[in-house]
C-alpha cells in the first residue's frame, strides 16, 4: 500500500489517523509540526501527506505551500485534515496546493476513500 506522512501536533489525533491507515495496510510516517513535516517529506518522499493546519511554528497552510511549490515534492498529494471548517479555509487550503480538505473528526471510510482518490 502507500507510505503516508501524518503532520499533526496532537498525539491523540496522530494516533487515531495512524490506526486508521495501518488497518488498511498503509505505512505511516509521523511529524508533530510543519517544519519537521516538510523536512521529512523532502527526505522520505511519501506517497501522500495528511496535514493539520493549526500547529506551532510553520502552520499547515505554509507547510502545504512549501511542499506543493517545491519541484522535489510537488508530486506528493497533500490532504488537509483540520478542525477549521470555514469555506474560506477550504478555498485557501486548495490555493496552497492541497488536493483535498477534510474536517475532524474524520470518518475512517472518508479518509480511506479520499486517500485512494489522490493516489
């Protein structure tokens, strides 16, 4: 299956997402902030990235923009997974290069379907 990088500062949310992905046979990489997520994506070249927005330091919008504008990582689809549910956030996330935008709590079936769609 796919190698998926989860960029999420909440250990609880990271654990939940990891459990869902591993149950479906995916390999999971983890980063707890945007800067580490960008560095890990550049180094490991995962098949997809699940990106939180609200994080200390480099936020998810900034990290998504860095990944999607970098020729070395622009091929990696980014799915934003956040509590921010405003239409303006969705539009801004897509403008940063995100392929999709999910709001927490994410249902397992929705997460898996969305991931399969971008891979």
